[in-house]
């Protein structure tokens, strides 16, 4: 589904690359967590997949072909950062309608879709988003994504206390990015200094994190066996 092959991203204003020669793979129709340290490139990885940024070097594959061959608006990716992104001063209706509008859904169809969604989830279409509670904002962001075709979900430090709301989303390939083991879902891929260790349990992740040899990145070959 998503595959990074020796990907480097070096912003011109930084002394060192944010990520360097990073390789990992996210399997289709599974939930996988990328477990990284704080400030180690989580959002950069997301931006590269979304098309907001392009790699300095290396290659990214999406659905088994170079991601650059798929237009940004055709990637069908739902991205959820730690705080939802909205048009704050616009209504619930405008925010629900926007991703459908830019995908050329007919206006009359959009109106029916968002009216049904608002009714099912207790939203008032004319209410300003900025007046919603934190929980309702999270819910609105998930409902908005559920109204269109989604092939990949990216949760970038998404608040774990709202994981229960994820049932609103379709069951598709999901990539969770976090620095906290307790927030991991599904299989876990640990990334430290651009080195990757695959594991499948939170318990094993805690073991690796406590292992100071692994944290220094020394003798990494001893820790690459998949369990």
C-alpha cells in the first residue's frame, strides 16, 4: 500500500535531513503504527504521502506504483493531525461540503449527503465550527472523511482518547504515527535514527525502547528480527 525506499527529506533551512534513507512498508487493509521519537519526522512522512512535500531523494510507492504518478487529489487519503483542520469561521455545512465539492460531486447530491450526515450525528448545519466542543470537532472531522472514498487513513498524533470515534471511518488501510507506545494500534514499526525494527506487540516495543543499545542505534542487526 505505502512503501518508502531510501527516502530522504532535507529542508533547505535545516542543517540535517529530517528523515534520511528511510525504508518501511505499510500493508494494505491493515492497521500499522509507526512509533517514532518526538520531532523525528512524523508529520514530514505524512506530508510526503499527501503530496504536500516531495522527497529530496529516494522513492515512495502508493498502491504498488510510484506515488508521483498519482495526482494528489486522486490519492483518496484521509489525514488526521492532533487537532482537526477546519474553516473555523464557516458553518458545519461548508466544512462537510468542501471535500465533496473539490471532487466535483453535484451540488444537489452534496446537499443530500451532508444533510443526512448532520442529522445522523447531531450537527446543526449552520453552526460555526469554532463553537463546537473538542469532541464534536473530532467527530466532525471523522464524519467529513467518511463521506468520500478513502483508501488510506493517517492518524498523526491523533488523540487516543478519541479512538472510540474511529468506528465512524471505513475499515481501510490505517497508519498511526505516534511517539507513545500506549497509543499504538495494530502492528508496530519502530523507527529510531531512520533505522526500522518491526514488531507486533506493545510489550516488545517497550522492551526495545528500554534497550539503550538499540536507542543508540548500535549493533542494529541484532534487533531486526521480526517477532
